[in-house]
């Protein structure tokens, strides 16, 4: 056990003085018997921790938006000429027939005339593409349509038709 220094002894003296004062107050309230009256006694079984409900209390509202209508309330969502996002992405992936990056898919969607309602279409597509039906992740950042059997890997050469000689046609 370490030897107490002066600071520790001073703190211990203050604590002992507080204990004596509190004991005196307890005797003044309860008396010399040091037993609590029967009506104030609470058994440990009756003490139950009450859980506070999470979130805002019922009936409270956000003061800044109280009574303000929603920005899109009553306005139908604009329809894209190419339809919903999932079929449009699958259509682009099937057209190219290989694994594409998000930026390439975005260019294909813009070529098809897909209308975005988001402020940042690339970020929206990057977040949603992994959850779209009919789209499968092949590698990091590469996606392919599930209908394609084996995804081509690497850089594919561009398919060029053979030259037509003048005498054939």
C-alpha cells in the first residue's frame, strides 16, 4: 500500500468531514433508530429502470418546417423516355455486350435519352447499380448484364467488317 502524501490526507479529511455532516443530517431526519419509515421503503424488486423513448417526443414538430408543404407534394415524378433505370441500364449493357464502367453506362444512358432527376447522376448511378435487377458486378467498377453468359475480360478489339472488293457486289 502506498504511503499517502499531504494532498491525499487533505482530501481524505474533507471527505470524512462530509460524511460526518451527512450522518448528522440523516439522524436529524430519521432519528436515532436509523430505520426508514415503512411507507417510504421501496424494495429492490420495485425499482425498474425506465427506458426513455428514442427520437422526438410525440406531438413535437420541427419548428423550421412546421406547416411548410413538401417541395414535391402533388407533383408527379417526371417519366424518362427510356423508362425506369434498371431496364435502361440492362439495355445499355446488352447493347455493348461486355463489362462496362459506371461512366460508360452513364454515357450510354445519356445517348438513349434517359432523364435524370438527381443532381449528380454519376454518383446516383454508382450507388444504385449494384442493387439493380439484371445487373451483375464482374470486377471492381465493372458491371455486366446478367443475361450475358461469360463476360469478356480485358480490352476487346473493335469489330471491323472485312474490306469489300469492287467485283463482289
